[in-house]
């Protein structure tokens, strides 16, 4: 803003007077001050008054009160970069997810220049001199000569490249040129070093402390019968003393007593829960010590007498499993756990329809035969069950009243996780078989069930409920009956068993009470793919071979066991066992070995590769003659099988070497292994039976 002339003149006058008159400074000051007051200008504060008078107020200026004018507004300048991004996201390998970074670089670089100047006393400058062969004396003369010329040309902080260029131009005028000695060029003649400052790194310090180890003491003692007796006697004496104390303190309030009792009960429960797992392990150890001879037989015993029996074998009795509260119930289902091979589930119920009542789902382990691992009492009798292959804690159960339920061993409580009701499509007759299947497209677990009401139903576990889908309705005339419910009742066939193909996912077999076996498809529900006139009585079990994709086996109460090729309507093998056959099972280690149980208490083991006409082992395994065997299952790993009877007992047996003998090989050849060998073994047997049929055709 231009300064007025009168103000400038007064300022000049004041200054000249002050300079010119030293003795009478006060009088001149007073005169100038008076003159300034007359003109309305002050030397110290006159500028503010003049600028205030010259301000022009705009018409739209905001009117502020005195309080608002006096109010102070604080503005804080920070070193944060306003253009720095605040939402940078980086991948965290530790947490395996993208995480926003809290630290953002706020530095903004406006100018960077990397210099090549070195301090003359630095180590690097000395190394450079030594490398170029320049002696230190000449370097000292160079730096010392002509200080008057270099000083004005060299700035205090030479940031730009011009300083270096000027230095390079001045170098020929040094002492080296005057003495006519050709000296090598020194890269830096200035006592200057351009380097970035760096904070001092604190030296690393290790600090460690060592705690004193906790005191230890070894304690050992021997527990004998008399010491245990003495401990019990002391406990009894202590209890008697406590009773006497309670009698002496009988005058106290009853409320205090009740409170103390509840506290005692709570502490006892807490103590039991703490030692629950340890006591379970301890119980197993005690049982294994008690039945040590059985455990040794299970692990190591091989019947040497098999060598003298030609082809016959035996079953060695191992553990016997029973539960006192399930004595009057029959074993209606057996299933091994595929993940934990020592664990198996037992379904308890009754096949006598006049004595229907409660049931039970029980889990046993080979490590503890005295008591079950899990117990689930049920209101209705259990008729079938199946354990999930991948999720071994899930087990599906079929009941006599037509319900199906899914239990989760991980969940606490005795109630099932899922259970069908009349609203959710439960069966109207007993459920005879249940089987887990592969998860559906949405990764929901699903299983199938068959019942005497003629329905084969698919159940899906969706969130908290069971969703059912009718796959097929069985009928007597071979076609699925349609129409109103009243019309379809006479034509319904009662399903008693079923099994799904091991390789072909959609193919399954259904056995009926009329003795027929239907080959069905999940995707084609309007008609059976094939019907086999299998038995004259109800089909108790039908199972596909574990190895050969075409072969399945069936058994019935008409005393027969039959082996089928599903492409042929007639059985390939038929065996009469002289009693009603309760169950049949293929072995997991051979395609030609299977076992069956009959109501006369006998276990029959067949190996078609050794004998195609009769069993290589027929052994009664019950203590009482009237006991009927109901179910049989091979262990998936160990050479043992379990058998259930109608008195609630489950017995385990070890197969002798003849019952699991592999075919002999020629000398020098390795024993072939794998499913292909088992398929070829069964195919060889079937080809012997197919040839006559093909020749007649």
C-alpha cells in the first residue's frame, strides 16, 4: 500500500533531527510530536490510525457483536500431508485377510539433490586421495592457497550445481598449475559435506532374568489292601466325628444348615466334573489290565491249529459287551465308526411287536468293554442306525414308531439334534433301514430311509429342521402306484432293507417283506429298473459287494443266503443255513468272504474262493440255546467281527488265519494287492457260472 507524502515527510524530518542535534534531542522530539498530533499522524501508532480511517466497509459485511469479535479462534498447523491417502489396505499374512494400515507416510518431498562433495578430513576423502595417488601435502596446499579468491565464490551452503562448476573452473589457478606439476584432479576441494542427517541408533542391549525353578519333591507310596482298608476306617471315623459335631450344633438355625448342604453339593459336582476325563482314562486302564489276556489275544494270537484243519477256520471269542439297563432289549442294529475303528454303535429295541416300548442308542469301545462310552435312551425302540463316514459324530437312527432322528455326539444332552414329526413327513410304519449319502449341491447332509409303509424317503438337514422328499413308493405289482390314498393302500409293498451302490451314486436296491428285491434309481422314480424274485419270506438284508460293482448279497427268514449279479435275474449262489438268517455282511478285506448269523445262535463264514458249496466256519457263539443272533458286522481294519443277539449282548470274535487267507502265489512272485485283484477273483467265480448259460443261449 503506498504511504502518503506528508507521513513520509514527517518521518524523514524526525529522522534528520535525531541525527543532526544530539544535545537538544528532547526539544526536537517534543516539537515533532506536537506537529504529528496537529496533522493527526503518530510516529509509533500513526500507521494503524491512518489505515483504519482508509478502510471502506462493504455493504454486505456481517455485523458481529462485541463478544463475537473478542472470541478467539485457534488454528493449529500440523505436519500431516492433506493429500496423503487415509484408506490404504494391505494383506496381512498372519490373519489371512486385508487390513487397513494405520500408519500413513506424511512426508512430502519438494526437491532432492544428491551431491558429490566430500569432507576433506573424512575417511572417504582419504581413500579417494590414496586411490588417485594424490599426496596429502598437495591437497593441504590446494585447500590453503588463494583463500581470498575462493571465499567470495563459495557460498556457505552450496546447494546448487553452480558451486561445483565454479570450483572446477578455479582449480587450474591453484599452486599445482603454478609449479607446472601435473597433479591428478581432486574430486572435492571444499571443506563441505552434503549428507542427510541421521538419528543415532541406540545400541542393542540384552536384558534377561532367570526365575528360580519351583520346588520339586518326589513322592512314592505303595497301595496295599490293608492300607486301603486303613484309609476307609479313617474316613468312617471322620464321618462319625462330623455326625457328633452336627448333633452338638443342632441348636443352630435350619436355614444355615440348608445353605451349607447346597454349597457342599455344588463343590462335589465341580470336583467330579474336573476329574471326569482322568477317571475315564483310569477306568480304561483298569479294564485293560483286567482283560489283559483278551487284549493280548486280539493283538497277537493266531490259531496255529489252522494248519492242520485244511481249509476250515475258527472264531476266537474276545470281549463281550453288555449294559445292565438294556438287558431285556434286543440288538437291532450294529455299525462301526469309520474314523475311530475301536468305536461302534449299537441300536437297542425289540422285534417282538407285542412287546414294544423303550429303546436305546449305545456306543461301545474296544478299550472299555465294561461300560458304554455314550448312552441315549429313547421313547421308542431303535430298529436301525448309521454313522456318517466323514462326520463321525453324527449318527442317524430309525425308530419303530416311524420317526427318524439325528444325534450329535458333540452336543450335550440326551435329545436328538433333528427328529421327524407327523408334520415333517415321518413314516407311518417302522423304519427298517437308514443310510447316509453324499452331501447335496448346497453341502447339506442327507440320508435315506425305508419303511413298511412302502416309502423310500430322502431327508436333508437344513438349518434346524429335516426336509423330506419321497424318492419312490413300493408296490406289489412292480409299478409305482398312483392315485388317491384309499386306492393305493392294497398295492403297497413293505420295504424291509436297502443298500446304495458303492460306485454308481444313483443306484440302490430295496428288499421287501414279500421276498422281492427291486433295483431302483434316485432319478427315475416312476418304475423299478429291475425286480428279482429273491426269497419266499421277508428280505432281512441286502448289501452290495465292497469290491465288485455287479455283485450283491441277500438273506431272508426262509433260511437262505443268495448272491446275485444285478444284470441277471437268477441268483449265482444259494446257500441253505437250516435256520432263519438274521443278517449277512461282506468282509472289507476280500471280495469272496462273507458272514451270516442265524436264529439258532450260529455264525457262518464263507469264502467262495476256497469253497463254493459250504461254509468254512460254522460256530455256535451263544451261551443259551434259545438265544437268537440278530446282527453281524466286520471291523473295517482289524480281523474281528461283532455279533448282536436278542438278549442285549454284543460279542466280538477274532477270525483265524484260514478265514482271512490270501491265495497262494508261485515262488518268486510278489503277492498282488489292491481292489483290482479282488474284482478279478470274484469275476473268475462268476465266469464259471455264466459260461453254461451263454452256451445254452
